[in-house]
């Protein structure tokens, strides 16, 4: 049986859900229906670091929000699939487009809608406060909760497994 590190070493694409993974799952609306979301800066830095190692990052989310597009543009993430109630179809389309096998893909989710994709990928990850069934169907669970460092943990796990973490740290003039 493969270890988590062995699975992570094969990853070329990480797909993140948004609500409950890159955010804490809270939905904020003003009186006119304008939506607001809070993203964690450390997650963003981890995602940028991982991308600089050559790992592709994508988003597949059931909701649609201009806020998500803005944040992903800010992070340089080009593969953003919003309004995807059938996340499995979006995953298959993306994997085909990028010519990747399922074992080369990690998916990070928090709720039931994420499980179909998690069952297909090489590394299924649940955030620390994910639904119990999502955790049950994951290979690994972050200690941090969604929107509070879970994405950073995932990025660092993959960089460590692929031997790129220390190179990324050196860009800041630090070592482990």
C-alpha cells in the first residue's frame, strides 16, 4: 500500500474546492445580494509556492462568484471551474485537457459533493473540519480547518514529498 508521501510525490495537479476549503464556509451577503468571502493569506502563499514548482492548481466549485475569479486571478490560477454541481464531470474534463492520469491529481474537499471526485483521484484530501463521510473517503486529512491553513498544509505536503520545499524556502532566505 502506498504511503501518503508516495501518493503526493506523483501529483502534478491539485484541485481545490472553495467554500469550506479555501474559505471557512461562511457566506456573507449585503442587502443588494453582493457576496463576500474571506481567504487566508497563508493559503495563498502556499499555493503560489506550489505553482512555482510546476504543480498546476485548479478550482472546481459548485457556486459561482466574481470574488472567486478575482482571488484566483490574483494567485495566477487559470483553471477555474465555477457553478459545477457535477464536479466529477469538471474533473474529467480538466484531466483530459491537461493529459493527466487520476493518480497524478490531488483533490481537496470538505463536503459530500466532493466525494465523487475524491474517489477518482490519486490523493484525496479532506480539510480538518470536513464532513465525517468526506473524511472517511479521503486518503489524508489536514490538521487545519478550511479557510485557516488547510490549503497551505496540502501545498507543503506535496512540496515536501517532491523534494521542492527547501528550494521554495530558500527564496525567502530561510531553511527548514
